[in-house]
């Protein structure tokens, strides 16, 4: 007893579509029809030309040669019989040859279809890798492989984000539960002001993570309202927000801010600048740290403005820097542990929010490790005409 065939992804994709001849069969019929029509046209022309042969008795030049010469009508009748056989043979050759030619031509398309179905099943590690010279199929294959690369990177980043976000959100809840369990077990031996302070701290951390996640989600789904503004005013306000923290951490701040007009959302651009400055301050040297802020027309990209934040700090590899815009990731892995000085934990969403804000402003976030340690971050935005 045979079991029923399990439905496949292709069955679900093509459900409801009326069936018709396959592309291979249609190409085969087209090839055969083209061959037959071409041959029929040629034979028709020959037949028409033969109609102009004089219809008179034909005799041999040598009277002693009694060989019979066919008449025009006999020649035309033979031509019609041979033409029918030739057309039938050409139709067979066209169908057989066209079937194999169409199969070879459409094989890359079948490979792309198989890869697409595997991707639809959730297998994103399969690549077509079509070899051969550049043509329409290799171009489509390369584009499809590139799309799969981007999808796989995005899917893996989303998986890491979900895992790290759940871990970050679970940590303050677990700390709160542990504190409350201890207090419930030994209510008389508790320092309740300290307990309340620690509960407040861990609860605040959870709130900050949720707010950052909501902000990151909102930026990615809702285009911000842009308006012309003076970049220097926005950057100066952002610098004022972080000066106290920079002084508390003994980080020397040097700023060069030039007026320039840019189309942006003032609040979001200020938030991006504050995040860059916070990141540069909190990931600086523990002693004699420096931070350089410049804002104004881009020196390397005409028609753009740059917000550049560079700091001192530990040596960074390009591979580590490439992960800095991923939520909850810093260099070698997920962030955790207390922040420096303030006792607040760094949840690793600052540069991810900066990247989202920059993308929403049609700009580019450039991160480069400094040769002597530290990081240079550049937010590059299109400038507006004065």
C-alpha cells in the first residue's frame, strides 16, 4: 500500500495556477515550427519557380538517345512528394533537436528554481554558483546568490538579535527575582533601602533596554519627518548633554563645529550624535582619554556633511568593528557587565540606533579603527543647498 505524496513547497506556490505547456515544450514546438515554416517557404519558392519551366516535350540532343525526359508536371509532382517527406523529416529533427537544445538553454533556470525552492524551505546556505561566460543566466544566478547571501546574513543577525535581546531582558528580571527571593526567605535580615535601590537599578536597566528596542523598531518602520536645520546647533546641543559624563571620566573633549545646512530630524540627529559621544566616552582609555568631535562639510565627499567622532582606546580589529552596529554585540561577542564609572550596564544598542537613524536620513555610517587605538565614527549625510 503506497502512501500519499506529501505536498511540497512548489505545490503550495503553484496552487491555483492553471496548468499549461512547459517552457521547454513550448520552445521545442517553436523551434520545430520555425524549421518547418522556413523549409516550407523555401520549397514553395522552388515550386513557384518550377511553374515557369516551359510545358513542352523535351527531347535529347542526340537523336539516337531515346532516353525519356520527364515533363514539367511530372517534375512538380515529384517535387511535392519529396517536399512532404522533407517537411516531415525536418519536423522530427526540429522536435528532437529543439527538445535537447531547449533543455540545455533552460537548465540554468531550473537550477535557479531549485535554489529558490530550497530557500523557501528555509535552506539559505545553498548557492547556484553558475559557471561560464557572462550572459543573462549567469547574471541572474550571481544576483540570486548575492540575494541569498544578504538574506542569510540578515537571518543570522536576527537570530543573534533575538537570542541576545532575550538574554538582556531576562537578566534584570532574574536579578529582581533573586533579590526578592532572598528578602522573602530572610525578611528580618534585609537592608531595605539598599534592596529598593538595587531593585530600582535593575528595573531601570530593563526599561532602558525596552525603550531602546522600541526606538530601534520605530526608526526602521516609520520614516522620520525631515526639515532643513543648522547642523552646528544640533551637534552643540548633543555635546552639552555629554560634557558632564566626559568630565567625570576624565576624557578631554576637543570640538570643531562649523555651520552647515542639512535636511534632518533634529531630535533623531541629536540622539545619533549623543549615542556616538557616549560610545566614545565609555569606550575610552581609563586615564588620559581624548575625544575629537568635528562637524561640518565633508572634506572627502562633496555635497555631504560629516559628523566625526574619534576617541582613544584599545586597539580594534576591522573584523570587530564590523560587528559594532549589530544590536548587543561589541567586538568579540555580546555586551554585558557594568559600565565604567556610572554603574550602568551597556546594552549594546547605541551604534545600532545610530546606524538606523543614519539610514533613515539617506546617509552612511562609517566606522574605522584608529591605528593607535580607539575608533573613528563618521555620520555622513547629504547637504542641502543654501
